[in-house]
């Protein structure tokens, strides 16, 4: 039995973040009002996505150094779950923007950057789907994976900070610096981030194990045939 | 020492100022005082834990299948 303590930790942290996120005191601010609590759920999606994409890229590099089925599987499944987190991040962001910025899609640099980054990763799956040879598919997509991660960093972290953006933590808008200073919010926010990252890794690990099991079954079937 | 105090005062002023300015922000105080917020928390927790239970069940199933795999 593999060690499961981090799965339990994930559940505890997330239950705590749901209770604390809805019940604990938050700064009383105009415009955002109670929606400030969305920070506990919307932002961890992006943290989770970045960590999962980073893991995906690490396994892509590992594959290029040591081409085997396992490294490729790890790389794909981390990217898969990372994409889900990214989509959840963008949809929750749209709901939040609708009530605080006035419309779901504001053409804000942070929003556009995030959307382009997700499209870059969608292209990764299209690339995988369009190559039939397994080794070629794994190698090409590993190279593209590195490119996708390198493209995502400026799109999400650098460009929005260089232009004016309404998104907190971006150019000319200290926004959440004020909230970040609130130590009460940190007490819920950081556990939520860790909890969601662990949950993402958990889901990815299940998909990886299923794929590896499937591959073993196919192998044994081929041997018997 | 003197400049130190100045910055401290400025910091305190900014803190109090922002706190005062935000005092009138509309929050869901009624929902909280009536205790109905707990209903929302309970519902979200039930859904979340239900999905987690499904995840744990799937995890166990995968573990069982792995044991039966050809070596």
C-alpha cells in the first residue's frame, strides 16, 4: 500500500478552507464585498494548474532524457488535470468578473493571457491526437510541452504586470496587496492552495496508475496472442 | 529613531484610514447573524465530501486492480 497521508492532508485542508473560507472574518471592502471569499477558491485553481503543468514539463524533460512509457504517461496526465484546473480557474474568474468588473470577459490582460495559455495547452492535446506513432507522439509532445510551459509563464505572470490590468496583483493595481496583508485571510488561503494542489496530484496519480495498468494488460495480451 | 516613528505613524494612519473607509461596505451581516450561513457551509461540505468519497472509492478500486496485474 502506498503512503496515503498526503491524501488525508488534502481532505483536511480543503474541508478547513471551505469552513474557514465561508465563516471567518474578511476585510470589509466596497465593490468586492463578500465576493472576496472567492479568492479562497478561484486563486488556488491557478496555483494548482501551474504546479501540475510544471510537473508535466519535468516529466517531459525526463522523457527526452530517458524515453519510456512511464515518463510520457506522467507528463500527459499532469497536463490533463492541469488543464481542468485552468478551465475551472477561468470560469470562476468569469463569474467573479461579472459581479466586480461588470462583465464576464473584460479583455483584461490577465484574462487574455490565461486564455491564450490554455489554448497553447489545448494545442498540446491536439498535437498528441494527430500523431499515430507512439514514440513520435511522445517525443514531439514532450518538446512542445516545454515550449508550452515557457510560453505560459510570461502570459500569466509577466505581461499582465507590465500593462495596466484590473486583476489584483497586476500592473498598476496593488489590489490584493491590501488583502494579502490581512493575516486572517492568509490563514485560509495558503492551506486552500496546498489542499487543492494535493487534490490535483491525487487525481492525476489515479489516472496515471490506470493508464499504466492498462498498458500492462495490453502487454500481457500481446504476449499470450 | 525619529524617522522610524514617522513611518510607524504613517503606517498606522494608513491602516486606520483604510479600515474607516471600508467600514460602510455592504456585507452579508444578516445572513451571518441569523446563522443561516451554516446551511450553506453544510451543503457545500456534503457535496465536497461526497465527491471525495467517490475519489477514495476509485483509488481503492485501482489498488485492487493493480494487485491482479500480470507481473
